[in-house]
């Protein structure tokens, strides 16, 4: 894996006992720590950053070159095509990317989306600024095959005109991998397009527009081992080119007169305002580090860690994993679970304070899916998610801690931010 390592804090994290331990970060699906080459690329760009596409000064030219080089790296990472022409638009993240696309679809477009989606994929189509003519929400499919059949039927039943299927490549709740290629084939057979939310997939496995045939892809840098505030929407240029600029302002314009505006072509058309050049540089460094070969090796390692985690949790009485499909269905390194008798927020607080383990608790911005999967009597779940820096010790510590908490309960009491005791 060479230089594919993460930046960590050497001093570890404090426990309530006063001890310090190495942090077992099992919250990669929320935001992944920074890769070492990303930190280096940022440090190298820092002395030079300036507004891009704005000036003839040396630093502005260096920054512009770095920004456009970053676009080429991201394009390579995502298998961007020249025929039909794809665009690579830098945005703030997946949410931003999908909101941009919702404003760029043709006026009478029907958008089809599964209810299992993350809110970033589920909701932008219904925003008042969305140009979608109608939105069809599909129920949670019982199997990957049912997902393909239901999507095909919904697209066939929609009015002829432009249609778009929005699908997440890997669930942020269960880690389950969706049958993207089959969905693309089904959608294309019906004359529809597909946008793939690769926020959780791309950090774990190579995603390519040209290999999958998908029309658009969205992702976030902060889940791909680079800091916040940057992401990408890549895909077919035509709708994006014809749409009004996502934001109005400098950079998106070619000429402004007293009574007229000539907007820029892609990608500047949708990148109004001073672009986040450091964000783009960081994202590109992550893309350059996570080559398909590196991702393949990471996935092999991660799969064995996930299986170890799932087997460990399955061996503890009262622990239930959340899965939509068959337990053997392929997944990325994400495992959500509940523990009978210990509410998820209390469990997450105790794992952090007593064992130095970072997990997420809640409904994971995918309320319909998570609520559907929760066993009776549970209002929220805990999610452990793995990545480049995850070790066997982290996984074993989590399994051991959950077993401990099931047996003895938390040793401390915990209050939420408002000072209320967590039950
Ligand atoms: N889609 C999925 C599957 C996600 O997991 C997330 C982040 N939780 C998003 C979209 C939204 O990403 P961001 O918050 O970076 O816009």
C-alpha cells in the first residue's frame, strides 16, 4: 500500500479513567482522516494559493494550473469520458453535487429514487429550486434483483421525456453494494439516465463512469481522505451546459453589460465565486493515491476486517446488525447495529469515553431506511465504519467493548449537550 497511510494524532485520546489510548477511529463513513500524501500536497500548495482564473500574477497562475491539474486527476479517478463529453464540476460535496444536478435536469424530467437513499440523494429533486417535473419514490427493494426490476418498471411507466434514476452505489447505513451496472443497463434500455451517489463507494472501491456506463457521479472529498468543503459532480455535459448557472456571480460569467449577461461554458458555468483551490488539490491528491490497484488491496484487507467485526458482533447476545439484503451480500466497510437494553447514544458515548472508540449513532441521514431496519424497541443505531487506518486491534477492541457493555453496562453516566442524562 506504499504511501497510502493516514495522518494521526500521536498523543492518542483521553478516557474517563484518565488513561490515554490510541484512538480507534471507526467513523470513516462520516468523514475519513486525511491521507499522508493529501497532507503533503496541501502543505506544498499552501504557500502559493491565490484566486484561480483571475489574474496574471505568479501565484494565481500556479494556483490555476494546480486547480486544472486537480480536475484532470479527478477525471481520471472517475473514468470520465470524452465521448459523450463529460464535465467535471468542483462543488462542496455530494449534497451540493446532487442539488446542482437537480437544478440542471430538463424542466419536465421525471426523477426516480429509492426511499432507502441518503437524504442528499432523496431530497434535492423535491427542493423548490429543482427543475424535476415529478419525483417517483420507490419502496425499499427486497433484493438487488427487485431493485433492478422496480426501477425498470418505474422508468417504463413514467412519461416518455427525460428520466433520471438516482442510486447510491454503497449504502451509508448497511454498507451494502447496490447493483449499479444492472441498474444502468435497465435505465438505459428505457432511455433514462442514471446518477450515482458514490460518496460511500468511491473511498473503498474504484468507481468509473466509463466502466459502469453511469451518466453522472457525485462524491465528497471528506469521505475520500481529504478535508471538508470539496467534492465533484462529473458526467454528461449536455444537461449541465444547457442549465442556468448553479450560482450567479463572478467566474460563471463571460461578459456582463448594463442589461445582459453572457454565461460561461462548463465547468466555470457552475463554479461561480472564488473556487476552493486547496480543496480541489487535496481531493486530487487522494484520487492520485487511491489507484485501482491500491483500492483493490485495501478492499481485500478491509473485507477481512469487516467479516471479523460482523462475526464478533454476531457472537454477542442481544446484538443485531442492520441489513436490507442477504447477510452474504457484498458490502463496503460499514456495519450498523443495535444492542438490546443499551440505547445507541449511550452505547456510542460509552464506547468513546471508556474505550477510546469513535463510532456514529443516530439514523444516519437515511431516516426511511434506518427506521425500516431497526428492530422493534430501538429508536436509533450505532454505525462502525472502517478505512485505511483501521487495524485488527480496533475491530477487536470494539467487539470486546460491546461484549463488556452487554455484560456489565456502562461504568459511567453520560449527559447530552443540554446536560440531560442519556438514559
Ligand atoms: N450520500 C451518502 C451515501 C452519504 O453517506 C453522504 C454523507 N453522509 C452524503 C451523500 C452527503 O455527503 P456530504 O455531507 O459530504 O454532502
